[in-house]
C-alpha cells in the first residue's frame, strides 16, 4: 500500500484592501487570509482528475464529495472530513440501471440518492448504482407551459427532497435563450418563470460555425440552494435572481461594486467562422469583469463572492479548451455580502492570479480545488478580521 501523508503547504497570510467598516463593526478593509493546502489520500486507487471537478457534486453538509469518472463509469466517494477516498462506486452504462455512455451532470438529493443526467434523460440512483426512478422530458406528456423541441435542463439543476420536482435553467444548446423552470414529475406539470429585469442585463453567446465544427460559448450560469431559496447567478453581471420555493416566486437583487464594473458592457459578435477568431472573442469576454456564484457561510450568515478580470494576452495556436493551454493571469476580487445581499466589503486579492475553482465553505473556511501533482487537493482560506 502506498504511504500517503496529508500535505500542508506553505501557509500564507495576506491582507486585502478596499472594504469599509460596516454597521456590523467589522473593518473589512483589513481582512487577512491564512491559507494552507491539504491533499486527499487515495489509498491504492487512482483518481481521474483530467477534468478537475467538472463532473462532481457535494453533499449539502460539505462532508462528502462525489466525483464522476467518465472513463470507468465509476463515482469516487471522497470524505472531506477525513480527506480520503472512501470507495469507488461502479455504475452500469447500459440496461435497467444504466447511466448511459456520457453523463452530462449530477445533482445530489441526499446522502443516499443522486440524480444523474445524460443526453437521453435523467435517472435517480442509490449509492450502490441501482436506478430508482427515470425522468423524461417528453413534451406531449406534460401540462402547463410548453416544452420546446430538444429542450432539457442544464448541468447545474436542483431536485426537491421528495425527488418529484426539478428546478433549473432549460433550453436547447443551439439557442441562447434559457428559461428558469420548475418541472413536477409527479403531477407532470411544467412551469416557466420570467426573470424580472432580465431585459436590461446584457448576456452573451458566441458560436463558432465552420466546416469542421460547431461550438457555442455562453456566460456561466449557476444555481445554489440556501434553505428555501434558489440563487441564480450569471458570470456576466453582479445581479442575482432569487427563487422562493415556498412562495413559488422569483425576484431580482442587485448591488453596486466599487472596485469593478457591475456587468460586462462589450458587444460581441454572435457568430464567428474560425477558431482563431473564436478564441479572440472569448479572450475579450474574459477581460471584462466575470462574477462567480456566491457561496454561503452558514456560521457567519454571509455570502462570499469571487470575481475577476483576465488579461487577454497572446492568442495561442492550441484548440479551444485545450487542457495544456496556459492560464492567463487574472485580477481576483473578493466581496462579502450579508444574508440580504448587501455589500459588507470588497477587496482585490493581489496574491491570487486566477479565481478559485469550485469554492465552498466548510466550518468557516473557504475551500477550493487544486491539482497537486495529479492528486486531489484543496486550498483552505481562513478569514481573519
């Protein structure tokens, strides 16, 4: 058995400027972070990190991470508390318990059940790989709002505790228009919600259409569930949409950052015909402000949100999304919001040259994913103020 020690790398303390003392009495202009890095012990197994945590999901209590291995059709169960790989759960590709040949996204229902989606539909599975329920979006079988041809949920959808309702953005990948939808698979009813004020918020979608390929790049949209609220965020602007699952209603909240723009303002071409031009437009988009989803800290009753601006740099000759392409240097900003999304403070973090990947809060610390010599690692940021 391989000997494996949990690694603690150079702890780093640095200060952030830009915030102000608020009514809470905390001076957010003097936030410091103490940082260290920990590594998950895989035992005798190998964890496939070629796509990072792209195909992963974490339990609400932040105790267990499930990471999908597309090559082996297995799911790695990782204990965040113990920082070790607990087991590899085998799933079937075909048959009554099949997940299909390509898993597009997953969402956790509880510690015993997980929703796994492919291009054909969605299935609810237990943690032994047995399918418990199948969800199909056949438009002729539903009442309520109309399902469009080829419409499906995107990869960051959420499921209700009883397993009957799925919330998420729905659309066709060839069409930039998406709708926030609630689909009740027990009553077979679709309900789509208008996002109030969305018409004044600029979004973007760029399509590469050539003889060799068709590729679409859009703003990153995310959903987070906090209590009875679902928070919809968009990387193109600071504004958030809050869906109240108890009231079945949605509203917008907005705030004004002082250190950055509150939204992208560039007008980008909708369609290009070469990979080079596609990468140029993507670089221009990233150069403007990009907002990550807010992350909830239940201990302090605050939201933390990273945003960043990227230096376009030179355009490489590598294809889009090449894994070995060097990451451009970014200016990373950190914003603290109260539970009603009012700004408590914001800062530039000069020591970070790229935004944290897949951040979450556990026991008051911000964790984010890092690859440490092809092993699963996390940087832990402790806020001091």
